[in-house]
């Protein structure tokens, strides 16, 4: 996949691996990076477009999908607060 000029969305981009993915996408030439988190104020990465997203809430998922219609690359890094179901 060519990252250069892509439009990416990274779930759980407020810390650790998700934040690193978003930062690396910017460094590799992504045209736009949507960084999502349950609490958007926790995203502190310059250059990203922050979106609220709680993957356990269908209304939140729909709102993020509507706001980011131009996405060509998805990195689904988020986990549900409900935890594993196994």
C-alpha cells in the first residue's frame, strides 16, 4: 500500500501503538490522518484531525464514518472498554 497521499484513520490514536501509527503515517506522507479516541482531548499529536470515536457505541461509529468519508486506509487499533468476550 502506498501511504504517500493516502487518507488514514487510526482508532485508539491517543496513546501507545495507536499514537505511534498516526505519527508514522504523517511522517510517511499521508495526506490526512484522522486520529480517533473515546476522549478526543487526549489526542496530543500535531497534524492530525481528531475525531471522537467509541467503537462500542454504534452511534459514535456512524458519526465518525460520516465525518471521515474520504478514508482510504484504516488502522483499527482500538479496543472496547467492555473487554474480551472469551
